[in-house]
C-alpha cells in the first residue's frame, strides 16, 4: 500500500491497494461488501430495519478493521527479528496508517446512517411486537444503536417478564411511544424515559425514567433481555431524578 493512502469503505479499493497475505483482509472485504449491499437496500427502500442493517454493517467493518490492525501490529513486531519474509514492513506500516483513517470514515458513515433514519409507522410496530423473532431482531438492532446515541423509550410489563415490550426512537418522545405501545399491545400500564449505556458497567444500560416507576420493573427487564439474548445489554439500572433506585416490590 502506498504511503499516506486515502482509504475508502469499499471492497474493490481494499483489494486493489492492500498487501497480499493478510488473513484479516478476507473478513474486512466481506464486511465492506455487506455494507455496500445494506446501504443500497436502505437507499432504495428506507425502513427502520434497513437503517439498522446499515448501522450493523458499519459496526462489523469497525470490528474487522480493528482485528486486522492487531494482526499487522503483531507482524511488524516480528519482522525485524526474522519474521515472515513475504511481507514488506513498509507496506504493513502504510496499511496500518490507512486503517487508522478508517475510524473517521466509519464515524461519518454511522452519523449519516442515523441521520437518514426512517421511522416505523404503527403498522410496523404491530407486526414487530406480535412476533417474537421479529421483536428479537428489533430489540437487538435498537440496543446496538443505543451504543452510539441515547434513545427515547417506552416500556410496558407483560403478563410474564418475557412478554414485556420496549419501543425505542431517537427523535419521537417517550410519551408518544408509550401511547403507541399501549395501543399495539393492549397493556394499560407503562412508563417512558431515556435509555443509554452505563459508563462504568459494560453490558448494562441506564433507563432514566420520565414516567412513573413500575413494580418489579428491573426484574422484568432483566428477564426480557435474557429471553432475547444475545443482546448488547443484559442488565439495566433504573434512575429517577438522576439517582439509581431499587425495584419496587410487585405487590406495591
């Protein structure tokens, strides 16, 4: 790869410019092709699902680029001590520099995908909420998005914790989401607020309540997340007025 090369999130560019013999290149090329396909599908017929597919493909590029950078770093450490003779250290160093520039491209692409989001209508909500498989995909996609930006949410408790349901949106307010969620599920109790990642606990999300705290809410949410694992988050903490609160017993 040439020194100071300007990379593109494009499989053809990578194949033309990257050195041969890097195991991680194959994975990176696959993720770049998947991103191009997802972006085209979203451009042709934008929906919440196609938006999340684009964001997911960007996450995959980021992960594969990080893995490839680690592979190159290990090769560079071995090269001066008689490592692989088929890999030019300068070529590897130039490739490593190009991968560092990927972070800006990834951030810009992710921001564009979020900005170009298309909100699901109530009919979409009905079909997502009624089908467990569709809801699992929806929940997984929304929680991935929440790793990037805070999301407004609404929550209703089901007859069992696994039947409880969330709706998320980056723009629509929690109160409006709750009205849609109650209408779609027929559940009268519910609450709303803002969801974001916990800064000190990986795999935990913070739910800042704007509405009323529901009994056994934390327990129900934990079981809901467990029922649809694997998810980016497996636990939740509840905050009211900026302070973490314990669960209210079910009988209160």
